[in-house]
C-alpha cells in the first residue's frame, strides 16, 4: 500500500501490507541500536537479540563492491572505529549485517518459520476496520473481505501490529485517541489518549552527492547481465545478492557523548541517477523537473550515495484520520525539520562526508563532491552553511522508519496493553517512545520477542487462575461458607 504524493513537498511512504510486514520491503539491515536507546523502557533488550534468540538468518554481508573497503579504510584514516556495532556499545563503522541466508532475503515470516503452526489462521485479502469493544474490553475485530463486512472474536485478547501508520489509525477508528479529533469525525470516544502523536522518523539527505572517476562492480549493466541472473539462481551469489547498503556507521555530531549517537551513515554503491530515471526517482518521490535539472547529468558517471541519517530528530509529527471511513488513507504530517537543530545535525553529517571523500582511500577511487546547485538553491554560495541549509530543506527523504505514534507510557504500558482498556495490545514500531540509533528492523523483532514472552506468561497465569477457580468451586460451592 503506497500513500500517493502530489508534489515535491510530499514524501512517499510505504507500508508492508504482506506476511512478514516491512521486513519484506526493507534493506534487510540488522542494527540493534545503542544501549541508551532502551534504558528507560526496554532495559532487557539484549535478551531478545538475534544472538540470544539463536536466529541463523542474520549474517555479515557476503557480496559488496570495492567502495565498501575504500570507505572503511578512509574511516580508519579519520581515526574512527571499525567494529561490530551490534556487539560494541561504542560508535563505529562496519560492513552491514543483514537478514540474508544463502543469498536470499529472510523476512520475519521466514526467520520465525511459524506461519504453518497449528492454531494459526491467516486471512488474506482482508482489511481490518476497527476493534470491537464491550464497554472497554476488546472482544474482537471487524474486517472487510471481498466487500463483505465480517467479525472475528477473541477469547483472550486482540493484538494490533499494523505499524506506526496502521495501528494508530485502527485505534482512532475504534474510539481510542484524541477526544476532540474523534468527536469531529462522529466517532464514539472510548478513551482519550494521544494516539497518532509523537510521530518520529529517520530522515536522510545527500542522494548522489558523491561521484567517482572509476566504475564499480555493481552497476545497472552488471545487474542486467544474464550471467548475474545465472550466478544467482544456480549459486545464490553475485550482485543480485546485494543488500543495497554495504557499510553502516554511527557517530556523534557534537562532542557530547553522554547520550546515544545522533548520526548514522549508510553507504550505497549506486545513486538514483544510475537507472536514467526509469524507476528509482519514482520510488524516492523525485519530480521530473528536479531529476532532469539535477540528477540526469550524472547518468553517465559513477554516482554513489553516502547517506547521513538523522537518528534522534527533535521534530515530531502526527497522524490523524481523514474521515471515519476505514478505507480512507490517514493524514500523515511528519513535520520534518520543524526544529532547526535537525538541519544542523544533518549539515554536520555532510561535513563528515566531505572529510571522508578526501581520505587517501577514497581519493584512490577518484571521489569528489557533486558541485551542481540543487534546484531552488542557486542563489546560495555552494558549500556555505546557507547552501546546505537550503539543500537539506529541498532534499530530505524518509528512510521508512516511522515510529512512536502509540508510544509506551502514554498510549500503551510496558506490557503493550492499551491504557484504560482490557485485552487490547499494540506490538510494533508505533510503541517506541524514542527511535533506536539505527535501522528499526532489529528493534521491531526484539520488542516482538519481548511481547511474545509476556503473552506466554500472561496465558500461563490465566490458565493457572482458571484451574484454581475450578478446583475452588468443586470444594467450596458458591454461597456456602468455607469451614475453618
């Protein structure tokens, strides 16, 4: 499901409406984040990592270009750490760890391998409309399948895992959300909670900002070469096994290191100009005019992308309902860069990229900064603070990590139960009170494992109490006083 966009002032956001969710759409990067990301809401997160859960589907990247080695050598020249950032609490850079096994993408449906277990029924082609309540107890859901409205009822609870966009939408359609907003749409309010607020996202800039005077082993002609396809289908090797992102790293933009790092870098051996505007510009939401003016001149050069990622934005957005029709897309207002500090953090990221491409290792590839003015910033002196401020405000994109819209402590408690309700839970990125210092795929898997463990305990307690209740009723019938 892709919410449409009308102009260059709107982002293109995707939703993983498929078994496996957005793990079927992402870059497959596995990044656990920094301990400070979790200390006040998920202190035992290390108990639910891939290593602790013995997941064999998280591996070091196996296929990469010469760019990744040059970047890591350049990082060493700059006296930054090369380390496994999933094991080392310090900042650093590494070749990516990914959810790929034997050259194949491993979405969470494959990693967990539980879709065929007894008792699990999956309804496809179904659209959930709302949660069904009796008083404040969730008893089921209403959904539409092939135009027919239907209901499914739950014995023990309802769990929403529709993501940072879908879960707040469902809660609000069900009467859980800001009272004034719901009443304006004629939705009966069950509980007044700040659902849809605190929308956070990792944003990036710097597309095709670096050029090389040499070709890389990953290029459009190489990907289209029939030998690449044969190599993949016969041996699960070659460029078709590329994850897209080859190197990851985190660092502090400022000297204060008492908090989690605020910048991440993702190194990609391709730019969006490399397919001549056929596909990549559309999925990035780049307009034809901007592409022709800025990116098209790079189509016959080697452009690569080193993306600075804003890890902990101070700008917060919101999601609201467009109407009380469950088939209407919600209104998403991320309010990107509404806090100027976010712009300056990204400018720091660009300054680091300038240092990196001037290292001996990167100069050996002929790395340089693309110096053409971005459309709309022609009146600014290139490489000035004013220029980069303009550039970032014109070229900022989502890295597809929305979170926080049903945050813990304001919408759900630490057991993932929606406040003021019974038997209703939310488990997905919407519950994050803050963004992790890295791609959110691993963090979502970790909270899912945490929630699963809590639900198992809850079920055991429920069954234990039920058993005790039944025994009690046998030996001490109702309305009769127990003997002392």
